[in-house]
């Protein structure tokens, strides 16, 4: 990594000219560099993409309990619990209605 001798900002590799580094702040350009280096893209490359169809999205894997939904009045909801704070102090139980998808919570 090289820095601009005039303003101290980090020099950026200029793609159009081989080996030329420049400063985006003051416009300084370095002499061409003869070193072997590669510029890597900062964008992450995605190698595997999982495609989920509508049937997979509707799979219900959480346990269901008899809890009344405040929005639609149905009495069947999925449930899960999240521990909050130190071990054994408190937890939050979440419910999601299987009919309308409304989510609510109860704090223990």
C-alpha cells in the first residue's frame, strides 16, 4: 500500500494505465510500478445460489401450540423462545399465527 507524498492519502490503482497509482484527493500520479500485483474486486462472488420455490417457503418446521391470534382470532400458532440477558433470568416467547402470519410476543 502506497501513500501520496503530497497529501498523505492512500494511492489508488488506475485501471486504464498499467502500474500507475494516483491520489483521488490532490490528483498526484506516481511513476509506473513494475511489481507483480493483482487487483481484487471487493464484491463478493456468489458460487452457490439456493432457489426456494413457494412450496418450500410454506413449510412449517416450528412447533405449533394453541394460542389465540389477536388479529384474525384463529387458535393455532407457531412458537419459539429467545433467551434475553444472563442465563436463567428471562426469555421472550414469540408466536406466529399459521393462518394470517401475525407475530406477537410474551415476555416471561
